[in-house]
């Protein structure tokens, strides 16, 4: 048993409101160094082969984490991968120098991977050949167990009694060489993940939620890669101010021009041109580069050549025929926004109101966030187009068709059957 596991065994878990137990707790212990020190960065094939062999020979779950350079680089690729396993210790791998980690992924593929907020890291891990067959998500486990704060630092402190130093979470991980303090931080991120997993498993089992958690983890591991987002330019911050189709076309042209530049330069799009500047240009429809340069976001730091290229994008949008202009909104495939239900379908609005109240009350009894009990989108879809016969069997089938897990169906079906019978006043 590690020191961390002894701490977890000696201290009651705090799962509701973060309140301490009745007895006096010891102050959290700062975790300053990895147990075996900072491992060297694996940056060549020979070292990678040694790490792969060590982790293949290790036992038990594998703690896995990845660091990206969001806000600095284009895309969401991994710039450092951290692992830890009993019998293998910790490893730090440079996926820029070693871009194919499929051999390592295969070597540990049958083990349970322990990640914190798995859905954030799995896409960039998949890109370098690392795909788990089963996993344990400590953040999701914390949500299901009712922890009010589920960040890694808060969980490690509240469950294990250690304080993690979190000062380097937003640094530029594409930096080479990586500074020693950053590497220490990265190694500590996986230092206690397995210990945290073990403690949370016990707590979920105590609450009768362990099978629920396993169903959630299996769904994450089995989920296919997300398809490319349609019309990503529509997510430009401040887009709600842009109402005319011609202005929307300007947003689209500027967004696409910015994205091409950012991809070519491997830099975050926001560092090329801010969303606020794109929206300002769309609203103003400037006649020339001089007028564009007078707008917020296109000031003195933007050179003449850059202004000309942005103005060219504006001019392309202004020259489009009406038939080529974007439509005011994305095609809606599901229910309309709930605020419109009372006018469009009062009975559906009554069903949704009753369902929301029921989900809220049940989530409170189960001590978990409502969105983990059942997704709001699923509730809306079932309430907008309920089964013809709103009995338990039909409602359960409808929930399953929208991706609800078996435990969610079991918990939510009775309250939805009742809600679907609600009538408007």
C-alpha cells in the first residue's frame, strides 16, 4: 500500500459539499516530487522501446495523461504523454519526437487506463495510436459520487489528502526543451491517479453506483471519434450579434481565411485574429482596408499586408450572390429551443416542465449532477416527440435510442412516464 492509499484508508471520503468529517483532519500534504524523481523524457525509438517493455511487464491499471498546447498551437495534438503503472514507474514521452505510440498502446491495451476527464485526452491520444479498451475516469467518478469539485487537484486533496501544484496547466507544452518544473508538474499529474481511482471505486461501491460508473466508462471507451463539426465558423464568439446573411458571410470568409493561416503557421487561430475583430468587421462591412484598420482588433499591430488580406475576405463575402449567402441558422434536427415550446406546443412544454422537475429531484436524491443522470437533450427529445404509448417499455426504448445507458433508463423511466402524462394549464 502506498502512502497515498494509507491516507485514503485513514481519512473518510468527503463526497457532499466538501465538508470535513466530525473528527479533526490533518492538513493536506504538499506533493512536491514524484516518488522516483522526474523521469527522463522519452524522445527516441530506443528509449520508447524500453518504456513499452517496462509498461507491458507492469501490473494493474495504467495512469495516463496528455498535455496539449491549446491557445498556442493549431489543433489539439498532444505534446507530452505521461504514464504510470505498478512495476514500471512513471514515464514522460515526447509525441513530437515519437509520433507513433501504437506499439505502446498495444502493449497496455488490455489494461484498464485511468484518466481524469477522459473525453478531453482521448482524441489526441487516438491520433498517436493510443486507444484504451477499458478505462476509469476519475473526474466522472467524482461526479457520480457527488463531489462538488471534480478537478484533479481538488479530488486528490479531498480524497487522498495531498496538494498538487497546478501552476503549469496552461503553459505552452510545445516548448522544447520542456523546463524541469513543467516536467515535475506533468509527472505529478499521474503520480496518484491510480490511488485516486482505488479510493473512488470504494466510494462508488459504498453508494451502490459502481455498476453505473462501469457503464459510463464503457460507453466512453466504445464511442467513435466525433465527426467534424458542421459550419464551425458559426461558433465564433459574439456571433449572436450578427443577424444579416451578408454579415454572416463576412464571418464565414474571415473565419476560413484565419483558419488556413493558423493551420499553415501551426498557431492558435485566436493569435492570428480574434473572434471579436471578426464580428466587428462583419457588422461594419468596411469599404476598404483603411476603414477596416479603424475597427477594434485591426489596430496598429496589424500591418498593411495583413489588412489587405482581411479586406479581401470581406470583399469576397460582399461580392457573393444572394443564393450563396449562409442561412440565418444551422438546420435544426431536434426539438426547437425550449423557450419556444409554450407557443409551438403547450402540451410539450408541460411535459418538459414536469420532466425537468422530476429529473432535478431525482438527481438531488442520488447526489449527482442532473446532466450525469440523463442528458438534457435526451429529455427534450423524448418530451417533444413522446412514444405513442407512453408506457415504461416504450419510454425505455426511446431513451435507449438516444444513447441512454441501462442504469439511466432504469432510474429515469418511471419519472418520464409520469411527466409525459402532464397537461398544460
